[in-house]
C-alpha cells in the first residue's frame, strides 16, 4: 500500500514526504464525510497544493 501511494505521488509530480505530512495532519480534522477523502489522493491533492509539487 505504501509503495502504491508513493508511486501515485511520483505520477502526480508530488513530493511524497510533503504530501504524507499534510494528509496525516488533515485526516483527524476532516469536516467532510470521513468516507470521502478522495481530495487527499495525491493527484487531487496536487491541484489544491500546486506550490508543493516537485
């Protein structure tokens, strides 16, 4: 699973460390439906965090 997430980050041109730190800090405070966290997937995350791309 970890390898898959890192590969997704690389595919989306996202630094895996920055992505993981940000996502782990947001998960406990996600106000939306806890089951819908698709905005935190690397490709979707990159769209709203363009300054953190590699």
